[in-house]
């Protein structure tokens, strides 16, 4: 699959309602974009879900590499897309109010090494997610939506 501006997609995820989301890889975050298709059908409509047709930096200027990892959950206006960084300590939670256009919510994570979410990311229960990075075991992270801050869970 190819997104807008002929970007090759690095990550693909499917929401509970069958909408397909694809994200490209941006080495410094500045050209990151999410494209969606209404279904897996070859005639599905294409939508620039975030970043338009030129891309943007979802981390708010950190310059983090984006697009190596992605997770999708929910449906319609409850759809959430989570991306990790291979070079920094932020993740970005994309939310939507209309099911088509997404808003980037960068989450600063403390007490983690740079690239902590670079090899895998998956939603956990509630406001948690799981990550994998080079040289580290799987870790669970909890975050607060009121502050967009997070830290690893303690066992």
C-alpha cells in the first residue's frame, strides 16, 4: 500500500470497525503522516488522517524518529493510534472526534532510554501500553491524559 505523496508505508493497523491505517517512516519526525482507507477493499476511499499530504512532526518538535512501531484500537470516534520513537523518549497517541481526522498528543515518558519503544508497541489496559527496544526486555508504561506524561510501571 502507498499513502499520500506516494509514501511507502512502514506500519499498518486495522481498527475494530475495519478501517485500515498506514504510517510512513520519518527519520526526524518532520514528514510523518497517517493515511486511512475505509476498508481492505481495493476500491476503499483514501483519507489523510494526520499530517496532510506533506507530513508533519507529531512529537511537537523533538525531532524523534517516528513510524517504526504503531498500534491501533477502538472504532469510529473512539479510535486511537499509538506510535513509538526509535530515537527518543516520547510516544504519540492520536485521537479523533470525527473518526476521520486525528490529533497528535505527544506523551513524554520518564525513566526510559532513548528508543525505548523502537522495536514494538502495543496497547495495554486503560492508559497503559507495552514496548520493546534493543537490549531491553518488554516493559509496561502508564500515562496520564491530563498531563500527557508517563513512566514505566513498577512490579
